[in-house]
């Protein structure tokens, strides 16, 4: 069985992949050329993989278009392990329609949750002013907000949302989760349906977006949503930029409602240099890197190897996405 990987992933996992007999490895380099494990060149049109590992490293810095181009045009793919949580890209339903099982990942959950807590703490604590006072040898007390006094609204209680909720509750914050189909074991003080979101917004000190991008969630954070938020609240988006009407958000930030936004994702990425988000005084932003930790890589590799073993043995795969969800139904 032929498996396609990105070169850095193969080099990191080569020793562990030898434990799988009969595995035929194809590797894609940064220059989009394909080679076998023995270094022999393979025409990209002849790779014909049955399985593939699209790691977070491939997404962040690799030849992702060429990689998925091979998968799309070969027509031989039976299983794809994605290193990301999202599945809104058009390539995923296209591959599923061709008969491939698509598995996403929960590996970034702990890292993204840490990012969220760090962003909110930075918004609540005058860290920059403290450092400025230190440099100028100024002894002055600065007040800050305690997380235990806050109410959080986590929109999307999947893998990442649940990790965020656990950490916020660890600081004694009150957490309300928003989920289409509650299962009853969410790590939250309360769980509500999306239809109740508007009633919960005025009470939330922190609103965290962790929901997938779908037709229902696209543009959900609009002028009405933002207008219902508290004046001293914080909005955090670690989901997809498409969840937010960015013009409405900038206008709302100009008015101070919400008081601050922590943004790791945007509608257009990389974010254009002319965007106001770069310099807005009420924005803390980053370059879609909330999950960029060594722990995410380790957890993704472990999930991939476990699912590879399951795939070769004909066992059920972990985190396989329902084809109905991929089809938008």
C-alpha cells in the first residue's frame, strides 16, 4: 500500500514506519517533487497513493497545493489523516466523494486552549505598562481583572472548545458552552443551543469562537452579535476568519464593544499589510499559529500512526468525519 507524506514528516517518522510491513512510501519535497523511500524519483502523476498524512507542518509551510493535487487527481485515495481540526476546505468533500475516509485531528486542542488563556490574561493584565514601568524604574500599582470574576461563552464545544472550557474553569470562571447537539458531558457549567446564543451574549465577559466554518456559522459574528456583547468584554477567534464580519468587528472595536479582540485567524490569510487589524489598539493578533507547539506535532504523529495501524488492519478509524457533514448535510 502506498502512503504519501511530506518530507519532514517522513524523516521524523521513518524509523517508526518500518514497523508496518508492506508499506510503500512516497515522499513530497518542498520543491513539489516526489520520491520513494529509496530516493528514486516518482512522477507526480504516478504516485497514486492509497493513504496520505497531511500534517500541520504541511499546512503551515509545505507544498500543500501540490500535495492535495496529487490526491485529487490520482483517484486512488482511500484514507487521509489530516493534522488540522477544520474540514471546511473544498478538497475534503471532493476526496470523500471519491471514496476516501477523511480523519481530522484533536491534537491542537491543548495548545490552542493555552493560546486562548494567554490572550485573555494579556487583555486583563496591563503587561505592557508593567514592563514600561520596570524599564523606567517607576513604582506604581496597576489594577487588573481576575478570571474568577468572569463568565465565558465558548461557541463550539468540540475538541478545542472543551479544552478551552476546562482551562477557564480551572481559573474558577463560569463557562457556558454552545453546541448544536449537546451530549451531556461537556466540561461547562451550562450548555446551550445556538438559538439561545443571543440571550447569553450580554452576560459574557469572554466570548471564544471555536466552531467550525459552515453555512450556518459563516458571518455569525455580525453587527447584531457584537452589539449584544458587554462593553468590557473580550472576543477571541481561534476558529476561522469566516465566522466574523471583519468590517463590523472593526466598527465595534472603534466603539469599544467589545473592549478587545484576540484574533489568530482572518478571512484573508496572510493578512494584508494594509489591514487595520495590524495597528488597532484594541486588537491582539497572530498569524494563525495558536496550535503551533511541539506538543501538537507529537499528538498528531501519534494519531496518524494509530490510525495507520487501524487502516491496515481494517479497524474503525479514530476521528473519521461523517461524510454527511462533509457534504454539508
